[in-house]
C-alpha cells in the first residue's frame, strides 16, 4: 500500500479497516503497511493535493493525506450506517430527526474543501459515479440515506445480502422505474382512499360510527397495491395478508376489491342500535359473525394479461398481531405440495405472506418475536414475509416514549437480520420505490423485509374519541395539515401532468361512486348469512378399522432399519424389537405404536399429515421415535416418509420453544390445507395456556365468527401422577367451557385402540365434518399394559364415545352405583398403583358398582349415555369421578348435562375446589388419589327388592 489509489473504490473500506487496526496495534498489520502508515506523520504538515487518476506516476502519500482519506471514508461509512438518524420521516415535523454528531464534518476535523480535494472514488458506490469529487459524492450519499427515507442494513451479517441492498439503495434504481402513469394512478388511489373516509365521516347513517380510519397513512393502500402487482409480476401465485383494524375497511375495498355497497351495508343504519348490533347481523346458532373491520376477504388479482393471483386478507381478532403466525401458516400451506409420499415439496413462488403491523403492537406484543423466530426454521419458513409497520406514531393514547424502549418501532426486526426501510408516508414516490425494492429483495434472497411507513393518525383511536385530550400539540398540527391526496394533486398540476379541473373531476367521481353504493346498500343491502351445515356423511359411522394383514405389512416396514443406516442399539433392542412382535395377538400395541400405525394407514389412504410440537419427533416421554438418527453419520430417517403404499406426504418437525406462534401457525396451515391432518402437540398439556389467545380467538370461535373451518388437532398430555401443578393439567375445563355449536371435538381416551380410531376418524371427516379436535393424551398410560391394544381391536370396530364396564354383563342387574369417569383415572380406580396391573381388591369386591368411561366429552354423547344408564335397571346413583379439582376437569360441564339426562343430580367424587390444579407433594398426591379411588366403592346403595 503505497499511494492514494490504494484508498479508491473497493479498496477504500479495506484500507480504512487496516488503518483502524494499525491505530489499535501497529504490530497487527504487515511491515509494509506499518511503514506506510507510520511515515511522515505530523499534525502540522498540510496534506498535499491528491494525484488525478490519469497521472502516470502517483506521488507517495503523506501521513496527513492518509488521515484525511481515512476520515472521509469513515464519514461515508457512517452515512450508510447511521444516515437514517438524519432522515425526515415524520410528515408532521413534530419529531425532528435525532441525528448523530459523528455524521458532521466538524466532528472529524474536516472541511468541505478537504473533501472536495479528494476523488469521488474515496466515497465509492453508485453515488460516486459521475461525481466531480468526493464532496459531491458524499452529498449524493447523504441525499439517499438522509432524505425522506432511512435505511438500516448494518445488522445484516451476510455480505452478499448487505451489498446487494446497498447497491440497490444507492443506485436508486427502484425510484427510476416510477412513470408519469404511475403518478396519475397514485392520485386516483389517494383520492379514492380519502373520499371513502370523508364520506363515512360526513354522511348519515355512517357518521360517527367506528371505522378506524386510515387517514394519515393513506399511502398504505397504494403500497399494498404496488406490492401485489410486483409480486404477481415476479411469479408469485398467491398472496396472503394479515392486518389489524386500522385502515382495514379502506384496504378491503381499495386493495381487495370488496364492493362499497357491501361494506356500507355492514354499518347499522339506526345510530341508536350501534352498540347492540356491533358484531351482529344475520346470526344463527352456529354463526355469530364479527365486526366489519375484522372480516377477511379474497379476490383474484389480474394484471390484464395472463397473470391471475388469489389475494386473501385473513380475518383477525382485536388481539393485535396474533394473526401473524396464522398468516404465515397459510402461506406455508399454499407453498407445499402434499399429494405424494415423503416430505412435502415446497415452492416459495407459490405464495407470499404480507403482514401489516402497528407501531405500538410490533414491539409490544411478544407474538411478533415468536413469529419472526419461525422465519428461518425448516418447518416454518415461507421464503420471506414482507412486513409493513403502519406507523402513526401513537398507540391509542400512548406516546412512543411510553410504548417502547427502542429508537424505532421496527428495532425488534434487527435481531433477525431483516432489512429495514423507514419512509415518510407523505412522500408517495418514495413509498412506491421502497415497496418495489422490498419485493425484489424477498424474491432474490427468500427472506423477510420490513417497511416502516411513518405517518400519523388524523382522528382518534376510533371516530368517537377526542385525541387532543392526550396529544394536544400533535392534533393542533394535524387539524391544519393538508390531506395527502390534495398535496399530491397539486404536485401533479405543478409538474404539468394534470390540470386543476382534472384533479377535481377525480374527487367528484369518487364521491359519486360512494353515493351510488349508499343507495344500493340502503335499498337492497347484501344477503344475510345463511348456515350451511355439513351434511355429507355421519362422523359416527365412519369406518376406521384397518385389516390385520395390512397392519402387519405396514408394521414390518415401519420397524425395518435400512441397511445403510446405523441405529442406536438401545433403540433397536428396546423399541423396535418390541414393536416388530407386537401384533402377535396379545395386548402389546402401546400408545405411540398405535399412533404410528394410524398415521401410516392415513397416509396410505391419501390424507397428508403435518405433526409439530416441542420434541415431537422423539416425543416428550421418549415414546414416539418417528425420526431416527444414524449414530455414525448423524443423518435422519423417517420410515413413514418411505412407506410403499403412501399416497400423501408426512411432515414432522420439532417446533421452537413457543406455544402462541407455533399453534397459530398450525391453525393457519389447517385452514388453508383442507384435507390435511394437522396436529400440534404440547410438551405438557399445562403449557397450552401459553397459546390461550390462539385457542380463544381462532380455534374455538373461528368458524362462528369468520366461517373458517380449522381442523387442527391439539395433543395435550394430561393426567395426575404427582408431578406437581405445572405438569398435571391441560385445563380440560377451559376447552369444555367454550364448546358450543359443534365447534370442537374434545376427547380423553383411555386406550391405545380408542386413540387409533379417533385419529382415523378425524382424518376421514376433514372435508365432510371439519372441526378442531382436542385430545387429552396420557403420560402414565403410554406404556401401560392394560391400555395397550390388540391387533383385533385395530382391525375391527371403531371409536366409541362411551366404554361400558368390561366385566360380565350378567352382573348389571346388581349394579346400584354407576361411576362415570374419563381418561387415565379409570386405571387408578381399577388397578391402582400395582406394578403388575392387577385389579384392586375393592374393585373386585364391589358387586354393586360399575365403572364406565366417557371417551368423548364433546359433542356430548347423550344418546350413548342414556342407553348405558338404561342397561343398568337397578342403578340408584350415578357418580362423576375425576382426579381434577371440582372447579376444574369435566365436572362443571357434565353435571348439568347428566342431570338433564338422568332427571336427578349426579354425585361428585374428586378433589375439592382448588386454586392450583394439583399438589406439589408426591405424598399428598398419593393420598388424594387413594382417597378418590377408594370413595368410589364406599357406602354403595343396597339393591332394592322388587315389590
């Protein structure tokens, strides 16, 4: 390194790094470079003018020249990294750019003359091309990085991605693609956006009703339209979008194409009925509907040519950001082909996920981070989601300083190496340009991208509030702030693209369309909802048995180790060895083995399966072992993915340590992938309440609110074995509390055979009777010999909602107490804790007691139970026995239903009401379990003599 030329162009950054390394430790650089940096250093000696690149013999550099070049290089680097801090992002100008002192020339001891004496190549990059000197190049660089757009990419660790992004930014090539026709179309969109909001604000009967106006971030609509257009042009075949209520009505009509009249018809026409009718309209027992700004919509985008792309706006609750994982799950389902054996085949061009976030919710809601964490995981990645923060610089009444601990609302995304662009929402051309850049980045790298669209909120959180109470300065400015469509119209007039009359005509035409839509909405309205219950097939009559010969062949394949695969010897001996002989007629098919056979049979019948959860490949309790690991090569093998008779795919993934995003993803996947058996397993059922919002707002109520048909299966390990209050209960009571309108199936199986048939029934009814299934899966029963199945039980019969006492039916006439229970507690009653699984003496001696099991709790099997009770002619007492506390478990659900069925109140046996699900002491647990089981056989009513 001997001349000024060594600091030019691509060498500039490298030389700067070397110089800073030399300053820290001269011995750390090579001798030639050390000599170069150390020669002639004198603070008083002025730097000589640099040679021109055309000089035949560049003169050696003085130390001061090196210092000036290094400082200029450092400034250029800081502009690229921190220029966003000087960008004018707030349209209102209330929050000036914070800036950074290191971006000033004086901080580095430089003047403009110092920089002008250097060639443009010292700055480097596209901004230096054609520049007369380094000062002109640096000013161009500042204009790019500190204008109305701010760019953040220094957190991106992969040089190829960072360099592509910077070149795209500095070349401004996405600005250059905006045409005059684009500018005119933009005005048409902004005029329509603003007219829609003003119409709803000023015209009865809509005036004053909640709509969560888009005003202040009007550019969201053109941004989304540009995004859709660019995605379709790039080959995307489907787009799935999620957003909250802010601006949603405007997006529904001006992006999704929902007719004005349909939206207007959803407003109550009698202002006095607003509170009563909000969220209603055409309700039936099974369909309740939702408020207009939660509803989804779907259109097919067409570009006038051969491109046709479905675009879906997913419905969402008011729980901000919780729609995010559901959207990504839908996008993943759209990308996968599941119609052949093996792993599903994925194509990222098949779909694009778009998320519109709020500036308060993005850093405030943990589900955002959980969902971002899915983005690069093999079981969840979708080839990049495009995120847009609709940033109106306020959260209800909360200022950003009270709502987040970071400079920007988007800072969370830095941890996931997502490129971030902040853009002033009142610079329409910049908004379009950065949108095109976002799509291009996603298409090239298959990774997420974030646009922080910085605007404001013209009205209150909703239209019935006064925002000036809490933000007086902001709203004093907003009241006098010009509307974007008007400013952009004047800009086009100024540029000579339109006349004043043409601009006004656009506004008049938009208003006229709204008046015409109002007339249609008030005169004819839109059809009210009509229930269309599923009538194809009877879920109780579905054949779930699998011939024994077929089971034997499948079992042999599932437990055969490929020749080139070296499996752990313990797994081979204790696991596979037992499974190979389990179909010999004895009761040896344990729980996970029955599950594996069920999955195989489902795949053979053409139904795809997706199974996820924490540690699900192996199973929390080492029970499943669906994926084997070669102890020598580390490679994995899943026999189900190579099953000769399979005609559908199997995907099985270990999920991250997440409940909310992981379950939300599977909900979205199941909604989109109709006919796919989607299962999510909790590590312990106790942890399912980490996803309570997904359960309450989506799984339980998605059909009633939005007419979605989720079919996700929840496998929730549940049962009291003395493991304490955090490893005992899947909160069965919470699911039962929300059962209504045939929205769920809830089961608590007590045998492996029942579980086998339950899974097969769910798979068989995915299209004819789609609904979620919640299963309380066992822990201690996984290897329980009495809970295991025989091959005959799998090859014959089917799922039974109620299982009668297994003893001689002839004794029924003597039974005076019928004990009903559900799940694992049955074995505590019958076998106790005996290691040989021999029957309890009091069970054997209790001639007057029968024990029956309710395997399906919802839909409640009233007819089966009525028949069961009728088969015991002498019964005087019906008991519901459970191991959960009285205010938990199934008791509060079954008690009124049993009373209605019986004509008298059932008796309760179980734990008393408790605040905590279970005891922390094993000794106390054992005492309680013994008490509950023993009480079932005490004080049995005597049989009444016939008169």
